[in-house]
C-alpha cells in the first residue's frame, strides 16, 4: 500500500493565508496544502471532522491543521477547538503560529537565554524582563514564555494600559503566570521602566524605535536587549541586524540580539515543527511552548 499523502489545511481568520507559512510547509514536505480564509471559530469543528472521517485513523498523523492570523489568543482558541473536535481513534496534528509570532518569540527568548548564560552567567529565574510591544503577538508570546521560565515580566503600554491589562489577565487565566502591566506613554515613565530592567524585548511595530542610545546608557541594570524589527530604524538604536551577544554601541555591558540572529532560529524552529508534524509516529498539537523547546535546541 502506498504511503498516505501529507495534507495540510491552513486556516486563517483573516482574508489571506501567509505566503511565508505556505512556503515553509511546502518545503517541509507537505504535498497538498489547502488555504481557508475568513475562518470563524464556530467552523473549526466541522472542518476538522470532515478531515478526520475522510481518512483511516492511521492516516491521522499525515493530516495537519495550521492556525495563522494575527491574534495569539484566537489561534490558541482555534487549536483547542480542533483538539475538542477529534473523535478517537481519528486524529490530526495541529500547529498554531499566528503571523509567525510563536516561533519568532521562541527564537528571541532562546537567543537571549544563551547570551544571558554565556555573557552574564544568569538565567530566567527572578530576572526583570520588560516587553515593548506587549500586546502584539510576538510580545505576548515572548512575555508568557519568559514568565513560565520564572522571569518577572513587565508589559509596557504605550497608549493606555487597558489592552495590556487584558493580555496579562488572559496569560494568568490560561497559563497561571503573573505579569505586570505598566504605563510607558511618556519619556519619564519609559525611563523609569528601563532603569529597572535587566532584559528588554523590543517587539513593537516595524520601523518604531523604542530605545535610544541615551536610554540604553541610563539603564544601568540592563544586561541584554533583543529586537525583532528588521525594518529601519531599528527598534533599539545601534542594533545590528546580525548582532548576537555583542555589546551595543555606546554601552558598557548591554548585549544586543538582532532580528536576523533571531530570524535564523525562528526559521529553523518553524521548519522543524512542520517536519515533526510529518515524521512523528503520533499526532501532535504544537504551540509556542513546543516552539521554545525546539528553539533552545538550535541555540544550545
């Protein structure tokens, strides 16, 4: 009997499925890739059950569902709905990575973890982490990963704290982690936040600079800052795209981790998770926690 064809159903609540994700899945080895757009949460059960009942149970591990979009909570809700829709022994694998954010966040946290250990002999437990762009998908996922590892996480709000409070509440409810929303809508407030930080994740919108050299120089406790923004100007002034632990210009000890160093690990992580979906003997359900475990293995 021939091997079952690897099929991936790619679902997005938006009007497009990401071409980046389609390319990654194809290069990983999926032979049939079907995009679904404007998908609502109430439609997940029907789509998943259509997929599982059309193939023998042992074909389940060769049938995958990928959840994209640009909302972390929505993607997590979709993957849970897909898991709830399964009827054993029928199975499928699922993978959530909205806007590539889960694998990007995993890459950023893993890269910073390595620099913390090698340059400063520190780990995550009890370290003060500040997240700029905390309500975005990368910021939210990196905040949760760091908090799960034992960091003290502050989520910075630029335009009122209501959205950040909601994100912190969602993280507490789903993952049992405590994160502190803090207002950073004035230079004075931001300076006070950065002064206390030991690690900064710059995950704001592309082309938005969140830290200047002057602010970096005044942040006497800052050990490492990471920037996922590859669009000029950098999110952290002086950050080189490929920087991976070098001291930032104008600083005495603050190490930088640039977007292409993070992007290398992100790419390997997303490709690796797609490959795991294809090759594992059991159906898998993958999110940012699985991404972080794999990203760690690539930077070790």
